[in-house]
């Protein structure tokens, strides 16, 4: 009979919601949160929450999938892989999706500390403890090795038997007064054998018989020699990473809860202002009042939902980290060497997962919306209803990043060396322009290929909710424009920006030939290679080198809308001899 089966023989009365038995409070650590009864064969889920093995087996599977896993059981000599079915369930406490071993709940780690709590709770509440051997007499003592409760007659018989004569038998009253069970953890494969060794290749605590048979080729060391190294890993995760993170989560959660109260108080105050103003009017004004309250309720629901989501995320993260820290600290402070090593694997996996979680907010950066931007403007015109002029509007005064717009071609295209412009218009949730300035606007323009190539920008606050952005790119190419308000991107950011190379302007005239454009001057030259007989140094119609169409005198290009590149065409022409032609 295994240790869990022996303890499971205790009567397990059903407890009420307050964990009371016969009007006496029961230690919550001894109670399963699923069945509200004292633990029966408690097992540790990967999220470090403990439930009865039967309760875990009754959970509905959340997902079922097949995976290939290596054969790592010592008794299996053959190498290779096998396909296993992985079943996941949702933890009833934290709603985390956790994997169950292929063997079912029985393959999970046993929570020996929970078993101790159940036994001590039974002693404290004077629960009925029958003899585990004869089942008739009342138990007066307990064998630490066999983990069974014995009546006086069975205790004497236990001491007389040769096999059990050396076992340590203690009085139940003494255990009750001590408040802590100091007894060995027995091997589930070899009853009566204590887990005194630790197999390092298999990462498991084992008994002497296991070490001599299943783990005979493995390196096994006494548990007292390895407990410090493995225990220090748990302590380091808790002290260096998880406890500070738990404090940060508490601080952030407190800020959110305070903001919720401030939001509700501000909404209530604004609603009172709306009601006072609306009483001055009759039925039309009363209808207007209801519409204003409806708008206010929409804002409250919108902000409340945002805070509720943020609060729920922080609460869940705090519960996860707090549960892991509480379990780890209790394991380290209350568990024996074998108990710590038995739960070490699942504990380290959970603590490492919690420590490496990406959701770790800094309280200094958590700025929840407390509704301070919500207000009522009594003198603002609100149109007419049935001929009656109405005034009074609800203002949120909060920039909605999804409603902000950007105007101007300078956001899509620009020219190297020339200043570009565009305008950011901040709007609220209703799409109306925010009629004030002062928001922290940050604009960054970065070259998409040359990451070290940035463009200096200037943001001018127009004090009416709009901001004029100026920039001058030095190099052509594709850029990304980051537009942020209060350290958050507006909708569409980052935007693509295409910067073109600046065109060189032509220094000459677009003419038919140098002869015509200069009035027949012999010294007039042209950017093309054309020449005329008779001592003329420029081009003429139908003569050698003339392009046969109108062209620029400075570079010879035949395209009027083109860039001037005289260095590639007039390399052999002296600047002194290049005469400026006259316009036709």
C-alpha cells in the first residue's frame, strides 16, 4: 500500500465554503479547492496548485494532441522515440492550461506537504482516527516508516514483528503537540524503503533498492549532498526575480484600483453638473440632459473597460506569481530534503516560466486613465431641438490615437536637401479636434536601410490640437516616419516616406541651335557636340553633331524636363570658352 493510499483511508468530511468542520475552522492548506474536502492523494499541477487526484481526473480535457517523446524510463533499454498523447486541462484556481502526464493524474508529483497538513488537521480537530491495521480500535500511535495509524494492540504486535521491530513509532498526542511531522518519504515502487538518494541523470529521488536495480548504472548521491544546490536555485528565483516582480505588480494594481475610484468620483461629479444645468429647461432640455448622460455613460464604460482589463491582467499576473512564491517558500521552509527534491522539477519549471514572463510592468510607467480629462462645458453650443437652442456638451479632452490624422504631402514624399512639412491633428474619441495643445509629440524619421541615418525634426505646437512637423533630409532613399503621442504610436505609424534626389537646374537655354539662339555669334558654344563650318564653334541645323531636335545649351540634353549633368557631357569643354547663349 502506497503512502498516499494509506493516508487516503482517513475519513474526509465535506467542508462548507468557509472551511469549517463542526463549527471549527479548518486549515485551508489541508482543503482541496475543487471538492472543498480534506485532500485525498493530493497532486501538484504544473502551475503549482494542488488538488485531489480524483478531482484532477474529473476535469474536462481542454485539448488533446499527439507528440513524439524520447523513451527516458530507466527500465526501457531500447533507444528511440515513441508517440504519446498529451492531454491538457484548465486549472480550477488560476485557469492556466496545464499538461497532464501520459499516465494521467497519478503521474503528477505528490504534494507531501499537503498530506502532512491533512494529518495534522485531523489531529487538531480530534477527528476520528481508526486503526489502519485492524480497523476496529482507536488509533493511539503512528509508525513513521509504514505511515500507518495503530491502536494499542496493533502497536504491540507491530513492535513484536521482526520486520517492523526497528520502526519508529510515535504517540499521536506527541505529534499533535509538536505540530510538525518528521517522518521519511517512502519510495512508491518499494514500500518501506526511504528516498535517501538522488539520481542525477534521471533527476529523481530514489531509494537504495531503486539505486541497486533500475538506476544501477547511474550516478546516485545522498539527498543531503545535493539539496543545497537545487534548493538554492529555487531561492534565487524567488528572492532575486519573483519577489521584486510581485511587489511591482502589487504597486501597479493599487494604482489601477485608486484610478477606478477616481474615475467613478469624477463621473459622478460631472453627472451632477449636468443635472443642475438641465433642470432650467423643460421637456426639450430634459431630453438633451438624457443625451448628455448617455454620452457620459459611454465614456465611463469605455474608460472602465480599459481599467478593468488592465486590473484583470495585473491581478492574474499577481495571483500566478504569488502562488508560485508561496508554494516555493512553503516547500523550502517546511519540506524535507526528499520533499523538496520530489517537487523540485515542477517547481523550477513553473518559477522559471513566471520569471521569464514578458508581462512585467514597471509601476513608474503605469499611468491608468483616472477620468481627469472628462468634463462638462455648459456654454458650448449644442445645436437646436424643436427650435430651442441648446448648450452644454460632454468633453473627454483625451487624445484618441486611433482618430488622429496627418495632413500634408510631406509625410509621403520629399526631396533631399529641401525642407518638408506635414501636420498632425489630435482628435478625441468622437473624431473632434482636441482644442488645446501641450501633448508630448515625438516624431522620428529613420532611413530604412541605413539605420544610423536619421533626420532631425522640429515639432511646432499650434496650441489648437495640431502640430506642424518640419524636416530636411540630406540623403535620398526610403525612410520610416514614427509619429507618437504620449509615447504611443498614432494609427498607421510608422509611415513610409520616399525621399528623391534633388535635381540640378539647367544653366543654359532650351534652344534649337546655338547659331539661332545667339544671333549668329561664332564664339557661341553648345552643350551638344555639334559644330558648323565657317569658324562657328557651336551647333547649327543639319550640321555635324547636331541632335536634330531642341536641346539644352548647357548640357545638350534633349529633354526639357530633365536634370542638368554638364560634368558628364562638357568634360572636354573649358568653362572659359563656354559662352552663354541668348534666348530666342
